[in-house]
C-alpha cells in the first residue's frame, strides 16, 4: 500500500508525476492512495490556514484510512514539502511503515524558509516578504499561494531532518543536483548519514525535476526500487 504526500502549492497529482507513478505502481501490483492536503486542490480549508501540524493530521487520517483495509506495511512517497509532515510522523508510524521515498525533500525548515540559502527561498521569504506576515498576516508564495503566519512560526520549531536521521526504515531519496529551491546537499548528506538509505541524483534537474524526461527518471527509479524491495514491505 503506497500513500503519496505532495508538496506545498501542489495537489495530489504533483503536476502529473504522482498520477504516472500511481499508474505504474498499480500495474506492478501495488495499491496507491493519493490525497490533497488541507488548503490544497479540492480539499477543504484555506491556504492561510495550512500548517505543518494540520498536514500531519491529514497524513494520519490517510494512514488510518488504509490500515486494516489493505494487508502489509505501508510505503510513503513524499515530494518536496510533503517530506516535512512525513518525516515528523516517522516516530508514531513505527512498524506500520515498510519503506520511504523522498523526492527533493524539504528537510531543514530554517535554511529553506527562515534564513533561505537558495534563490527560490530568497525571492519568496526575504525580509520584505516576511514583514508582510506582521502587516497583513500572510505572504504570497510564487505569487499564488498564501503562507500564513502560523505556518511560518512552525518553520522555527520543527526539525524534520532530526526525525528522519533518527529513523532506520529503508529509504530512497531522489534529488536534482541543480535544485534552486530545496538543498540538494542537505538531502545528500542526510542520506549518507542514515542507514538503509539510497540516494539517486537526477543530473541537471531543478526542483520538481523540471522536464518530462527527468520526471520520468524519478518515477522509474522509484518504481524499480519499490518493486525490488517488495518482499521487505
């Protein structure tokens, strides 16, 4: 059973990648659940009301929905910001989780959003943008998604990287080495420091893998890894 967790300002299709991944996994004999976090896609809630805690509850609801309905342990495939509620949920997921896949994962909230190091973060979360949290209660991400002050406050408090590295479930991390939004190096170092973890570089890829060919590479690597590890799940 595979649950897919999408990124911020995305939906359960993850730009089509989650649909193609689900189709290929279904052909290989997996059952796949896609859902949109609150405030995203057709789910209820507002963009400004999105919080990490809320996304953790949404993921918990998805897990509870499938546990008991489908045999075997779970697999979670999390993309970008979806890695945040997923990593933070690892302690309570425990033995329910058999394998984990992270695509260009957000693992360090401070370095991605609070004091951003990469071009995308500097554009969207610079000092001027952060002032809007005080004056109007939100800032606008990529000109279209409203990030509320509660979510931004959570960026100071949660440490998904710590939860990920403390966990030992077999994992695959797939990341583009030209990512201008989420640190490739943080993900690579986390994978290197963690047992039972494979790391795949999509050469030349920006965040989201940015071309159909590179997207298909990420999907194919994920399917192969999950099919080959099926007996351990």
